[in-house]
């Protein structure tokens, strides 16, 4: 089996040994040049079993953390492509991010050479595949978009866009009941409206603030504002709400526009209603490989199911225990149900990343069966828990840095992670004069901008408000509680809309968004382009009068931080600049898929809200996403896993000790070792 695989994917001479082949590769800079032994020869039986598994079976490969999944997918893809003989149809190898897709493509090209021409195959994101092969070429069959000069290509509009021209389209009036008890109509733009195929319900984003809140037609109809209206006009039903939302969206699509969500809905409708198209797609791509399959939404699964009915074979590769994207309507139970029938089940159950103690502790966090391990180290205690003093949280990075140095672990191969940026802010010395500098604040606001995650969005808006307080509102009293709103602006809603519009606009400007450029170049861009974005956002948010009064006092100077003019903005913007910036500080979502030497998982002080960032909630939520946050974070490190919890939680330390952690006292005490 080994020789067969190596012959197919590496062109290995069948008559020489793996050792001889590896030596030749080392001497000539071949495929295995960067490896300690032959790539194929080092693979385990379970990895090889999947590589040679039949392309004629639907297969679900369950891959635990650190199992070498990405490389196995790369070799499997190369194995199938090398033997592919169907010139009219190919394999679609799909992932969820461009970065992941590029990594897989690099693994494949290691064996097959340049992939400048992939035809008849496709390697990329599931979104780009749906758009390129289904929604764009066949969407007009559903949308009735006539096109222009024979071109029926759909123009993609971002769901967060509030560009003025969208107001000229068919919009939906959302009635907001203000403090005086008056129903005030506010326009809902058509790109804020979507159709939930799973629940057969219309949804729209509430336009009253930058916070990402979705409302169903039924929930809106049941609201106080609408029910007051119904008392006067009893014929106004929830179906009329749905009809109006449907009309707005259909008008939008008939004009040739669509959001990313719309494109998936269009794809679903095409495959469901135009069976001839479904047959064509099935012939064009008879085999689909989907990496990180736990992140499939219900609608994406339905798209795969319809293709499967026409003979497409599907290989899903992933780990249900690492599904942490519920805010994108991802429910891992849907994946479980999909693979429960007509799928062959295989496993990658050996963790090559983490040492034994970390592997066992991660299993106990979710109360699942422990996987085997291969990695060993010399660290006596690999799973530690410390407490922290809530009044000295800024000391946590320095204490962790000292711990890393004691264990000879590289700082640049470690990270501090939390559920959201709000907690990260508390340990980055956010009251320091450096963070309050507008350049750092703006770079960080753009770097962490994630409109789907409310906590991250809120932090970005606060930082942007701080920037405006230092540039546009210097002569006004501002309120940090309301994102640094000037006291002369009465409406909190208008100020939040202004900030959200400005932040969204800045993030779409390629010259401002590019944080890989030097501080010197980036600040030069800001001097020229920041103010025009402010003017546009102020117009949309209807605060022109305020702008007219303050624009003459606008502080347009942006300066490179001392000593950083020739350095990349990105390195400092990832977390606010402070005296402990050597250690990366980020969120759990940002490290998903990574391998690190060590990680510190930071708990919130209290179990508030949903408790997604609180240590005890992680341990008591083994059946849902909250527990999976802890599992994903804790399964990143190779050698040292550290949890840090609030001081008052020490009385319940037994919960952690039962899962393999060793309590070492206060992390603040480690600071004194410098």
C-alpha cells in the first residue's frame, strides 16, 4: 500500500526503498526535503486508510486535534487527481477560508507541481465554488434578472453596507417606538433582509444601532410598536410583513444584486427547482472533498444533499467538537444527522501535536473518549491553572512571560486567548498613554473589526470613538459610556450609526485596511483619506450639522509611533500596544486551526451573560458550544496549557484538578520573579 501511494503521488521508483528515496530527496531538494523522514512512510495506518479510501463512497473522516488532517487531505487530493481520467468532470476540494484553501493547494502542489491550471478540478472556498459554478451562471433562472448587454452576472453587496444609493431601492419600514411612545419609521435596506430556508421565515437586521441584531418577521409583528398599529388596522397581519420583506428582497435580486447569504439561497433554489442544472453540476463535479466540515451551515448541507441525490460522492473531513460558529448559523448536530446514513465512517484518532497530559485534559474538558498521542516533552506539569487578582489584570502577560522563560518556551510561539476582545483589553494595560493614542486605537479598531461578533464590534466602535474624540471632537465633552459621543449630539442611535458606518467604510478601503504596510506609509494614507470617510458617514447618519461645526477644528495629523516608522502596522495592531506586547493576545476564534508551543486561556471575572468566557461554564457545558470554546483553545499547544481564573474561584479548584490541571497559585506572584 505504501509503495503504491508513493508511486502515485510522488513518482517514487517502485524498486528503491523509502530510505533511498528520502536520501535522494534530501540531496536534490525534493518533496521530502523539509521532513525528517519520507512523507508517505511516516503516515499512520489510519491516515493511509483514508488516503486510499474509495472515491465511490460517501465518507466522513472524523479528525481529532493535531491529527495531521490538513496534510492528509492534501495527499488524498493529490492521490485522486493523479489517477483522474474524467476530462469533463473533476474534484471540488473545498474549505471555508482562502487561507485554508491556499494551504491545501500548497500541499497538493508539493506532489503535483504548479497548480496554475487546476482544470477540471477546483480548489478554493465553498463560497467561491457555489458562486462560480451555480449561483452566477444559473441564478438568472430563479432571479429573473435580465442582465445588461447579455451579461447576467450578479453584483455582490456586503450585508453591512449602508451606502446612500441603497436607499433608492425598495426598502422596508421598521417602526421603532421611541421614549415618547411614538412609532418612528426607520428604513431597512434590502441587503439587510434575508430568507431563512431552514425555518421558512424572513429575517432582517435591526437598523437602530451598529450591533448585529436579527429579527424575524414574526418577532417584529409581535413587538409593541406593531401591535399598537394592529389595534388601529386589524387587517395588518404577519403575512403582510413577510410579503413586504419578500417584495423588497425580490426587487433587489431582480435588479442584479445579492448578498453572500442570498447567493446560497439562490443556489439552493436553482438545485431544488431546476433539476437539469443539478444533473449538470453533478456531472461536472462527481466528487466533493469538504475540509472543516463541522462548520457547514444547514443550507450548505442541503445543497450537498441535493447534489448527493444525483450521484455526487462527498467526503467530509472535520471534528464536531471544534464547531464554534453558531453566530453563522452553524449547528454541528446537522452534520451529525447528515453523515448518520449513507456515509462510511473513518477516524484520525492520534494527536501528533500535544503531549499526553494536554491530550487527556482536553478529553476531560468535553467528557469525551481520550485520543492517543505521539508528542512527548520534558515538562513535568503540562497543564497548569493560576488565579489572578482582578485589580492587577495587566500583570497577567508578564507573569505568563516569566513562566514561559522558566520552561524554555519561545514567547513568539505562544499566545494568550480569551472568548472576546473585551477581556483582552483588560490585560493590555488599556489605560496606558500608548493605547489612548489615536494611531494605536484606530489600527486596533480595524484589526479586530468583526461585525458578526457583538463583543468585538462593540470594542471596535469604542476605539473608533476614542480616535474621533482626539481628532474631530476635541472641543466637546464626550462620554466613554456611549462610545465617546459628544454631548452636543443627543441621539445615541445616530452616533452609533455614524461610528458603524465609518468603521464599515474604513474596513472596505484597501489602503486603510492594509495593515501590512509600514506605520509611516499608513499614517500618510490616513492624513489624506480619513476625513472623506468621516464626511460620508456623517451624511448617512444625519449628523451633518455637528460635522460643519467641528470640521474646522479637525486634527488631521497622524504620526508613526516613535521607533516604529519602518515597522508593519499589523504586528502592533493585533492587540493594543503596551509594555507586554511581545506576547500575542487574541481571541479563541483567531487561533482555531493553529499549533503553538503554549497557550494561556483566560477566564472572565464573573459568570455574566451567556457565560461563554467563564471557566466554570466551560466545564459544565460539555454538550454545547460554550464547552467547545475551551476545547478548541486548550487543544492548540504542544507543551504547556495554562488556564487563568479569578481569585475568588480558587475555592472550586477541585473542578479543574479533576480534569488534570495542577494549581500553582497566583499568576501575579510570578511578576516578582523578574
